[in-house]
C-alpha cells in the first residue's frame, strides 16, 4: 500500500511540476506588443444604420431623427473620427430588400453627410448586403440584377460617394455566385471603390468553414475587389494570448496570399461588448488585443490600415486605447 501511495504521490508531483511549467511558460509568453503602430494610409470604421436610413427605419425602430439627421451631430462624429486618424466610414445600408434592392435610404441625409465628410477628407462607402440565402441571394440571377442596379442607382444619385462595401454573411469559402456578383458589380462601379467585408483564413482554433475563406478563395475575391476589410474576430477563443497569436498569423497569411494582387487590405479590429454570445469573448477579442497583435507584426506594405467594428461600441476608454497605439 505504501508503494502505491508513493507512486501516486510521484505522479501527482510530476503532474504538478508539468502544469507549473506550462503556466510559467504561458505567463512569460508575450505574443503582443505595446509599440505605436506604423502610420497607416487608411483607417476605417463601421457606422450604424441611422446615418443613412429612411424614415420607415426610424419609425420601426422608434429612433429619434435628430440623433442622426442633424448637421451638428454629423460634424461631431466626423471631427472625432478625423482627429483619431479615421479616414473611411462604412454607413450601414443592410439588409437588402427581398427583391435584391439595397435597403431604403434618405437622399437628403446622404448629401448632408457628404457635405461634412468632404470637409474632413473622409471617404464614405455605404455597407450593403445581408444574410446569405435570406436577404442576400447571389445565386438568384434576378436578385443579383436588382442588387447591382440599385447600387449603380445609388452611385449615380450621389456621385460624391466613394464606393460601396459588400457584406454577405455567412459566405462559404469557394462560393462561385459571390464571385459572379462581384464581377457584375465591377461593371457599374464607375471607378468607385468596391470594398468587401472579407473572412480570415481557416484555423484549427475555429472549425466553422462558413466564416473562413481559404487562401485560394481570398485571392479570387482580392482580384475582384479594390479593398478588403477582413473581419478578424468572432473566433470564440477563450484566451487572449492565443487570439493575439492567431491574429498575427492571419496578418502573415493575408499579406502573403494577397501579395501582388492590387487590393487594399484593412485589418478588422473588434470593439464589441456583447458577452455571452458564444462566438466571441469581449475580454479576449477586443481593440487592445488586436492592436497589440498588429504592433507586434512586421510591417506589411500591402496592408494599409485597420477597420474598427464598430463606432457605436467605441467608448472613451476604447478611444484612449486606440490613441495609445496610434499617436
């Protein structure tokens, strides 16, 4: 019996020592950095629906027109963004209507917004799309026709817009209909920016292929896009350092696969707060962790900036973190 107890104690001691070593290594491992980011050419942020939405949206959602359709409010927003080196905004115009036309918008408000955006030299690229196979059906030729026509109409009515961003989720890797849609959109873009809210490469940390694009598909989308804002979050990873390390690997993968392809890469940075949803943990995936990963990565010339998701989740504390890395 004593021999058995001694053997068990030795095993427990060995396990304790092993666990202690693992914890020590993890504690000493610093995949991120606090260095100031390089001076990027372009930083972007996603905006809420109220900035461009039509009257019915306000009524359905019981929102106050004056919170958005007010020159002073627009001025405050865009000045704050310009002061923080944000020079591109993606105002929400999703989901598409069932027939394929983009969400209804207010023409007067778009022009009011553009008047002030020009003052601060901020590019305005509405965010369009929807839920795959529901409000967004790129496999339906009639849906695609209406979607493309309504985007052409938007750009004709508001020529000061800088382009559109297409965001259809979840978009499976390899989907050919999405590539056809991008080809058709390129015909009507009139020299404007075609931006894509893109997925990051697959990872063993998150085995959900519908929200990752393999490297070949990323290259195919890149060939058809002027800009790709890569959504580098929603991994469900529970440990901050592992998320930082994955983020760094994604930067490396994206830079390599899109090297030589004439598309601008923006790195998606999360600012969300909705804990408990399962697909991300705000104490792990956050603006601090993402910027720490970017600052620890070698500068990649085909990466021109970051894209923050999203403006309505940015608090004074988060802006302070942003400024720590960018000022």
